C-alpha cells in the first residue's frame, strides 16, 4: 500500500516539474519566434523510463521536434 502512495506522490511532483519546464519553454519559444508561431505548444510527458517531448509546428499536430523543426529552431 505504501508503494502506491509513493508512486502517486512521485508522479505528481514530477508532472508538476515537467509542466513548469514546458510552460517556460513555450514562453521562451514564443518570445524568440514572435508572430511566426503565436499558437505554439509543446508537451513533456513521462512514458515509463523516458520523457516524451513533442511540439506543435504551425498547427500541424504534435511531433518530436526533430521531425519538423530545423536546427535554427
């Protein structure tokens, strides 16, 4: 029973950290790319032992950044 409580607490704390990082990233990205991508969004989501990072590129959907962004982004 205590393992379940630990896992829930861990997941909540980590998701809060991921959300703050994501929000900061989006704010900085929008600042850098201005009018070009006002609707930009991204997500950081844990998936077992990895972190999945996806971004929306010009409203085309959520993809890994390497799939759509150039190195200058």
